[in-house]
C-alpha cells in the first residue's frame, strides 16, 4: 500500500509540473495570489522581462494587459508582484488578491487595456465538517445567480480514478493538520478539495503547512 501511494504521488507531481517558462511566446496560465507593491513594477518569478501578460481579477473579471518588468524571486505563495496603480485598476481586494496570469504573444505596442465581462454569480456550497471523505457531483448542481459571493478553494487533481483521489485525501488528513478534504466529482473526474480560502491570511496559514511538501503543487478554483 505504501509503495502504491509513493508511485501515485510521483505520477501526480510529475504530471502537474511544467518546465520553466522563460520566453514570452510560450503559453503560461495560472491562478494565484498577487503581492501589491507601492513601487511601479510588474515582477514574475518565471516569465521573462518584456513578456506580455493578461492579469485578471478573478473576483470581478476585470483585466489588464501589461508587460513584465523584471524576473525576480519572491515568497513562494505569491504568483506575481503588481504595482498599486494596477491593483486599483483591477479593483483588486487587499484581503483576497486572487488573479489569473495568462501569457500573450509578444507585441511591440505596450497595452494597458481594462476590460470586464459578465460575471457568473454562483451559490456557495456549505462547508460541512465530515468524519469521512464525501463525494459530491458538482456537474449536476444547480447554481443560484442571486449571490455575488465567491468561494475560493484549494484543490488537488483532477483524477480519473476515485481510488487515486481517496489516497490523496487520506494522506492530506494524515499529514496536514486541521484539514478535512472532500472529494467532489467534476466532469466525470475526481477532485480533492482541501481548503476553502476566506482571505489572504487564511491562504498563508495553509501554504505554510504545505510548503516544501508533496502537497505544494495545488490548484485553485473560484465559484
């Protein structure tokens, strides 16, 4: 059983990892939390300077297109550093600065476009404590459009086999304190929801528990 879990994690981690991206024309898309800086800068840990990216505020779908100013190392739990003026354009919340970063093809003309699309307002599922791992089919769940609140969830997966998700959920409960993972079914695959994030401090507490562990490669969903 132990060997099975080790092999499972090796496959899971290697499949999730992507080779470093140093050119602006390569595809890059990731959700994460931004660091808001008082200096006039856009910095990323992987994308090269002058790479053109779209930054989207995932809580209101406003976005801007900017160029990376510099490539630099910073604390691992932040996806990007952006200046205060761009944060204000995005109406980025300091308590939950959740963004999506997308690389764009190189363009000689610098752009700082601001756009907004209709956001879907989805019903927040109740965060119920469980004694065992539950499975919920999210693909058939009817969503209400009356609520503007967002649910931000850290998850692992998606897995083809339920047993794989159950193994990950069991290890999370065993190795990370105060975690009650729930397995949900999305598009006929299995996802391990590890933690609902209410604000940036909540995320930092969770990240400090998983940093330098096999659980450091996570995904984020916003509903």
